[in-house]
C-alpha cells in the first residue's frame, strides 16, 4: 500500500489510475483471448450441428405434412366416390 501512495505522490493520481486501467484492460483482453475465444469456437461448431438438425427436422415435417395431405385427399375422394355410387345405384321407384 505504501508503494501506491509513493507512486501517487510522485506521478499524480490520474497517471497512476490510467496505468492501472491499462493493466486491467490488458488482463481482460488476455483472458478473452485465452479462455473465451476457444470456448466460443467450440460453441460455434455445436451451433452449426444444431442448425443442421433443425433443418433435417424441418424437412421431415414437410414430408410428413405432404403424406398427411395425400392421405386426407384420398379419404375425401373415397367418401365422394361412395356417395356418388350410393346415389347412382339406388333403383328408381316405380310410379
């Protein structure tokens, strides 16, 4: 603590604080470069894998929706065919 007081007395408070701030910025920058950037890189690869999985699921959903639409259309056509057959196959009643 005595060294800090001596530095402030010799150079002034603003100069000592600017040097301290410079060291703090250097320390934070170094921590970002050595710890955070590699972690971000690995997370980037995980994100790419997840995006690919979401795209595959989206394609699967689209294919399933097309199949469901086809099945519903076939059922609707069968119902229409049955109703047409039942109306045309009824014998006309005699007068």
